[in-house]
C-alpha cells in the first residue's frame, strides 16, 4: 500500500519532467537564452540553456512530496521515524 504512494509521486514527477523540459527549451529559444557555438565549443548550432529548469522543478516536486508525506505519517508502516522520536 505505502509503495503505491511513492510510485505515484515518482510517476507524476516523471510526467512533470517530460512536459516541462520541452516547454523550457521552447522558452529558451523564444528569449534567446542559448549557448552559441564558438572556437572552443563542439556544437555547430545554438543550444538552449533552460532545459535543466524542467528537471529542477521535477526534483523539487519529488523531494518535497516525499518529505511532506513522510513527515505527516510518522509511526505508520513503511515510513521511517526520526531518531528523536524513537524510544
């Protein structure tokens, strides 16, 4: 039962990443937030720099949800307790 909660959090964060990363790429192209080719760079065309923003939002959601869920359900099966509340 408890593993389904974490599976839901994982799947939703994966979906969030798959949706937000291309959106961030389009936003970077629109506002010209690009890494342009130069003499010391290997790429031949400009590369968008905001793709990591989609992944950052996914990680924020994943860790926030996991932490929020585990701190509100102390003492229940499958949820670890902090060392200050152990006997």
